[in-house]
């Protein structure tokens, strides 16, 4: 089918999207919270990834509110996590 995929015999999964919006209070557990941008990237070590199908997650600290305006990256499945060390 043009607008979806057959996910099993007799079961059609139509193309669809989900959109989520959030306003977060980053001080909920105190001022020591950190926000990390997490991307899924290929495992860089060829010895650990001989078939080039293994991936790892790479955490990048969002260091300031000025850096906080971020874009979602379709190719890495980007998401964000909030941590309170």
C-alpha cells in the first residue's frame, strides 16, 4: 500500500505522526538539574561493529538556556533527558 506498510499478514499499518509539546519546569527538584540531548549514532569501533549495524547513544550537555532551543534530528532519533545529579 502506498500510504503505509503491511506489518504482518492481513495487518496494515498506515503512515502516521505523533506530535508532542512540553513546557518543563527544570527547577522541580532543585537548581542542579541538567538537560542532555541524546542521539543514536553508529558504533565507531569497527572491531565492535563489523557488520556496521550496531549503535550507541551519545549524550551532549545543553549547557545554557541560550543553547536550549533545539531541533529534533530525524536521522538520529534525538531525544532529551533531564538529570539531577
